[in-house]
C-alpha cells in the first residue's frame, strides 16, 4: 500500500448497452480513419479484481476478472496474461468467474461489481465460453447489473447458480439467486427477497451438490452515501438444489441483532462444518458443525470484519477440515477451525476479494485483489506478479516533456507518469525511465488530479483523498504537503467538515497566468505562491442540501472517507482567453461562472440539468471565448443517460449535444481539439466518440479499443490520449486524418495528409494517405528542401508481409524494407529518417554494424511525394533535433552527417569491390581452366578476403573469424552515429587509417584487372 493510499477504492461505473454496441463502433467508423489504432502505453500495473478461478485439470490455466478491463487468462501459471473477452463483452466489468471442473473449456463470468465502493462499474449479465475463452456469448440476466458469484455444479456444467445483487443505485426485480439447468439457455429465480436486496454469496456443498448456502444483502448507493444492512439481509440454505430455502439467520448461536453482509463457505472434507463471516454489532466468524442448524461465534477480530461492505469473503480449505481463509485488507488463514486466524499470507497487493483453491491440491490457488489476479503454487508463500495493463485511472494530464509523459492517479496505488514513446532520457529519483516500464509517481495519491507547473516541468501538484495536496519536485524527489486546509478527516460525514473535499477534487493551473493554481472544496481556492498560502475566491457553489451531507455506510458499519463527500465543486475550467474568467461545476448539479476572478459568480446551470447531476468535466474552449463544453453523469441516480452540453455565450443559453450517442452510455469526459475548432472527443462509460461539427452529431472512435470506461482525455500537438478506468492509458498517434476530415474527403480518390514533424532518434516521419479504392501501386518519395529525391519506396500489395513470410527474410544481413501499401482506406507509411544505405551483397554478415541502414537525415525542411497512378501529391514536413539535447549545435550534427555519408560511401566502395570480384571469379570459372586463370582467382581472393570475412555464414560467425575492412568501416559509421554530436577526434584518426587501407585494396584490385586484360577481364 502506497503512502497516502489508505484503502482501496474504485472509480467507475459501467452500464448496460445494447448488444450491437461494439460491432456498431467498428462498422460505423468512417473509412478515412478506420485504419488507425489505439496504442497502450501502460502502466503495466493491475487494477481491482473481484473474481478469479482456475482449473483442477489444467494446472497452468487461470482466469481473473478486471472490473474495468474484461477477463484475463494465463496458460503458463501466471507468468504472462492476455485479455480474452475484448470485442465480445458489452461491459468491461467482470466481477465473478467460474470454470467447470468436468470441462475446463466451459467458463462462466458474471459482470458488474458488488464490492460497493463509490464508483463501481455495472455489467450486463452472464457470459459463457465453451472453447476456453476464444469466443463468448451473453446468456442472460442482463438487467442484474451487479453479480457477486457464479457457481458451477461440480459434476454437471449445465447447472449453474448466480448470486445477483442487482442495481446498486435503485430497486429492481432481477435480484437474488438464479439457477440454470441447461447451460444458460433459461434461468429461474430461486431465491428472492424483494427489489431492494440481492444475492451476495453462494456456495455449493461438494459432497452433496443439492445443498446450497446463500446470503442476501439489502444495500443501495447514491452519489452521497452507501447504505447497507438490515431489511431482508440474511443467510439461507437449500437441500433440493435451490427449489426451496430455509433461513438460517436466526438459528441458535447466530447474532441477535441486525445483520448486514454475510460471506459463507462449507468444508468439502466435512460438509456439516459451515462458516459464515457476519456483519453485525456482535459479528465476526461463526461456525456450525451441524450443517447450519446451530452456530457458535469462534472469532470476533476486527481485522476480519472491518469495512464489511467491501470484503466479507470466507473460504474453506478443500483438504483440511480445520483450515479456513478469511479475506479483508489482509489475507488470513486459520488452522483450528476459525478460532484463531494467526497466519497472515503476504500477497502482491492489499484489499483481497476472491480466492480459488484447487479442490485436489490446496497448495495451488489464485487470489483476486485490488491489484488484479495472482497465482501461488505453495500455499501462498510466493505469488506471481500483477504486471498487466489493467490500471484504473481517474484523471490524466499530458506533460510538457519531450516525448510528453502522461500522468494520472491510479486506483488503490500511487500516481504514475509514463512516457508516450521512446526514452525519456530523464533521471527520476536516480532511475532512467524507458518505454515499457511503469514510470514514476508524481506525489499525491490514488484518486486525485495532477497539474504540472507551466513554469517548471519538474514540479507537479497532485491530490488524493482526505484533501491531500502535494508539491513534488521530480529533479530532487522531494514532496511537500501544501494542503489548503490541513484539517484531516476520516469517519466524519460531510456535514461535520468546514471544507468538503471530494475524493477527486480539481487541481488546475490558469492557462493565462502560470502563477495561478486552483483547487476546490465547496469553494474555489487560488494560490499564487506554489501552495504556500491560499485565497478563497468563491462562496459555496453547490446546493449543499443537508439531506446529502449525512452519514454513509449502513445500519451497522459506517464508511466515511471521501468518495461520499458531496456538494463539492467537482469540475473547474479557467479560461484560455481571459485570465479572470473561470467556469465551475458541482457534483450536485450546478454550474457557475466568474468573469472578475471570483468577486462575483453567476449561476448558469443548463435549465434541463436535473439536481444531483455530477458535473464530471468542463472544457473551456481554446478557440472561442464564451464557449464551453460540459460532460455530466447521473448513473449514481440509476440514470445511465448521456449528458453533454455546450454554450457559446458564457452560459446564458445551453444546447444538449448527444445526437448519435447510445441512450444508455453515460459520459465522463469531453475535450476540444487544440488545433481544429469544433472537433470534439467524448469519453463514455463504454468507449470514445468524436464529433466533427461541434457536438451536432457523434460517431464512435473505438478503432478496436476494448470496451472500457474513458475517464479522461488529453489532446496533444499530434495525438489523442485517453485514460481508462481498467485498461491503463492509450494513445491514438498522428491524428491528422481526424483533424483534416471533411464529409467530402472520403469522396476523393486519393488524399495525402499533412505529416507531423519528426524528431531524430525519437519520432519517425509518418505519412498517412487515404485511397478510395485499392491501387495497383503506390510510390512514396522523400525529398529535401531543394526538391532532390532522397529515398523512394514503391509498393504493390495491400499489406506488408510479416517477418518470415518472404523466402529471403531469413537471410542474415539482408535489409528488410517495408513498402507503401495499396489497400482501400487509410494507409500509413513510416520513414526512419535515413538515407539509402551502403551496397548490399547476398549473404553479407556484419558485426556491430548495420550498413544497409543509411545516415540519419539532418534537421530541416523536407517534402513527401505520393504517387498513385498518374497523380502525385506533395506535403511538407520537418525533421527536428531532439529538444532535450544540450550543447549540440547544428554545425555538430552537420559534421556528423558529412562523415556518416563518407563512411557509407567508403563502405559501399568496399562492398562494390566484393561484388565485382565475385562476378569476375564466376566469369573465370566458366572459362577453360588454366594456370593463369587460377593465379588470377587467387589474386582476386586475396583482395576479397582483405575486404570481407568470406567465412561468415551465420550471424555470430564474426566471433570466430576476424572481421575485415568493410566491417570496420561500417562499425566506425555506427560509432559516429551513436548519438547526435560531432565525431570524436579518434573517429577521424581511424577514418583516415581505414580509408587509406581501402584505397590500397582498391588500387590493388584496379591493378589486377588492368594487368589481366588479356584473359578477358
């Protein structure tokens, strides 16, 4: 658990969408940019998981459900994991997993979350696979929204039980315990206790599968509280496979008073032994040794029943009658029947939610916690890592670094910053961050906003629960707490707090004044001295309804920490045009504006915005003063409708902009493109959408992105970045096709998009072009500023072959060139910024050099020319030097380029000589054999072997046979191009030596040829 991360929380809520959502998202996308793809950049850190399972017969096969990232599978015991439901689920929230013991190809999953944190995600029923996860089918219970358990009969995979909690935010009928006896073709509700209480646990007696134990929990959520316990909550038993049930809640020995959430398990060794972890005033672990007829409290430790609504899970050891596990923040085992849970099992992440143990081998298990799924094969002594990109981000920001980093706060973890591409070349706390690593934290904690100081890119301000606000200096690693009002709170209702700080409160800089830093409680605060002092510049900008400021938790257990703190300013947007204009939105349904930096505020709430609508994000327009966009949500009021508005007159009038969006896919974020006015991006519960007409209509921008919540969006100079709540961070690279899109563009036969700038060694030059129909051939030419062609590439296939598909691809040393593609739609070609390389000959093997890759182009202006048929199209682009370099001049790089070109040409001369010698020797071989011919071949071979190591036949032969002149030249070339700078003095010295040696060999070759004219040379 990280510093400032006190307990694990989830951020997001998922909902039901129609079954064609993903298919529509793929097919509806405009062909002009359909070929684009989202790229995941991490972090490779897991988010919350509530369900996990394995197979008794397949010892290396396990599954875990990511509550915002779908189902993940391993076939190597947890060493590597892959998502197996992408594109097949209409909800990314997988909360329960069950594998059929008799046929591990059959797997059932239940969607939605039942550990009711503040922002849980909703699901759309039960899915099934019959081929070990290759394909999935929704088999019903779509309106349950939240499923706690799926249990498969131990000998009949068609008999399945589901504990459905139901709608977290409102009453509904699809609650309780459900059963199917035909593999999900039909379902029967077998235990139901009303539209406000649902199933939260169920266990099958393995000795007698007709015996079932199940618990019902009465609970609900609103934006300002969770309230559980009492009412219909209770424990029940069936002895006829679920046809009839007997309540056990008041059996002798059970708690006398009100009960809440209950977890239950039965021993497979002795099925008379049943345990229950009961939320009650006198709750704890209760055990029955007569199959539930009488009970005894055996343990009342708070460590097992703290925060009962989030845990309350208990599991029997399959081979030990006295063995039982209890999950909570920690992971505990009892070996004396539940009296003492004195063994603490260390897991990779805290906050434990599920456990599967192999029924035949209790040393083998998988757990699910707030970091994902982890496997153990030694009874929990060690576990596999949770390094998969299922991180749940709240908000993200793009930094001013190059390449830019994306920083965000990760649920139940630290903040994190990851590079968008390439190397950061930045030492952070002594660690060099590379692509693929999870990055570094920037202060704050799991839930907050992050703001980078516009004046100093090493300074970050980050927040978290409990009003935490830190100033972090990346250059030193030092963190300072600069809270506005450092009166810490926990366990108190919002009504008791002088300042109400939401779990995720805004922290933003003014775009017009880099000295102004803002943060929000129910008031707006500003600091002009880096958090040393703060000034309140607003009244309470919320409804502050006392009915929404009370206690949270339930009849038995209170839970008050931050997510339920209500009536706060949840969104803040300082203007890009006027330093004194600020837009503010509350989580209870109000929008205000000030145009005099807080001296006065005007209420400008859209007339059709209902009370208790959470204003999720306000986007102040970069392009038009008076224009702003609003994303809002009411899913916590059991309303999944999308709410997006825009105003062009400072909020005097508003227009709802939701045309084209799905009616049950609610909004989290909206952003305006920084280059093209009227181009908008919306982050929804189930994906990302784009509008080209200022919100008039929307179309999906899913592009094979998995179903996941888009919690935030950032638009950069050339990319769109999304922070997801369950699948980490994605980048959509080079969005010129989107920015240049017009309805007429798709009608053009050919369109070449304007390229973004390239950066030596970091960003290649990317050329994107649209073809209305498949072309016979496509030529891409690179020209310098004077119009001279540098490189030319011609392709005649719709796709490039994969490595190994071409017969010659396996030849060591052969240059592998990707060619322009001819497919209808969007095509993409990358130039590595290199000039043509040195001459290549068949079988050439080099060590420590790659002479087929030419010198790196100089910074400057260039052109790309696309030729399709008889038509050519040209666009300018720029190559830049890496802006992070210090002390490197244009003259240095020019000198490096000049020498690289010389070395390329010298290497080519050597290789050309080898080719010439081999041609001559082949010609001599075809002539009548003579002593003169033999002597001539020997003379040529001597020169050839001085130029190239002819015994090289495989890639590492140069370790056995000494390299020769062409390899030394190419290696020097590689050396002087190893970084952007002028060549070293030693490079010049070695160049003169090698150049002299080459001249000597070429002179000798010329002499041999001239002296043997008589033999036909």
